[in-house]
C-alpha cells in the first residue's frame, strides 16, 4: 500500500524558512516522480513543484521559483521542500504526491504551513 | 499557460440524481492529459479519472469521464451520499500542471 506522510509544517513569521518532509513507503521511490501541491484555506489546489525519480530534473510554479527548493533522498525514501522567504500568501496545506508519469496519483494527508506575524 | 475553468461553481442535487460537471481549457489539452479529483472536507484529494476517461484503481463505475481537446466532463450517474464533495480537474501534461477552481456538489 502506498503511504505518504508529510511533516515539518508550523507557524512561521514572514521572511522565515521551513523544510517540509514527506516520508514514503509501499512503492519503489527511485522509480517515481513526486510533486508538492498546496491549498490555501478555503481555496483550490495549486501545483507547486515536481521532481523526477533520480532527482535530476526539478520543476516549479512561477509563484515559488527562487524561493522553494524541491529535493529527495532516495536512500531515506524521503521527499523535501525547502521554503524560504515565506510570505503570508504561502499559508496553506502542503500535500506531497506520488506521480504516475506526470500525474499526481497518490496523496498524503498534508502538513499545514501558517505564515503570520 | 493553460487555464481550466470549471462549471458550475456549485451543483445542488439529491441522492440518486445524475451529476454533470464541466471543465473547459483555454487551449487544447495535449494527449488528453486531464484528470479529475474528489476532495471531501478535511481530507486530501483522491484521484478519480485520468487520461480524461480512465477510472483510477478502486473507483466506482458510477464515475465516468469524457471529452477531448478543450471540453471535458465528469459524470456521476447516480449520486451516493458519500459523493457530496468538491471536484477538481487538472491538466497534468504541461507545466505548471494547472487545476480548475473546483465544483462543489452539495445535497439539495
């Protein structure tokens, strides 16, 4: 069974940083691209970032480019999202997802990031 | 950049009724890389349909997807109580893998 468990969210001041983690099990991690998708409170879904199975290719939404960094440690079956220069409008639930090709097919339960002074 | 527009914003129906949800793309969706997700309150999204018309594993056959090019439809043939939720479409074949704004299916 595919399992994804996000962690690392919390309350942070504007301008601060966080590193989100997503620990996975139940599939061959190195063979799967992965994505981060976020959802602001009461709003819709926004794809944020993706990474290939090897980690060699990374992709970002324009709104986070230069501030967010996606990475993975295939020896630890863990996906990361480093978030810097946090803004109030980055407040959201952040979901990691296992991609089938380009499709976010299986999702974790999310970790909440709140940016507030 | 492709923009996906879902309609209606809210659909008020009774259990047993048929639900028809629309997703319109601003440009043609290549390879029909169009997915539908269901999200219940407080839960993560769940994949229902991919490649416009293929049901994901374990999805009931009352859910069906159709369409191509710029116009796509999710149909729920007979609503069950657990189907009242928000539904999103996504074009996953092109960056930035946009989602539609969602359609809420609520109990009438």
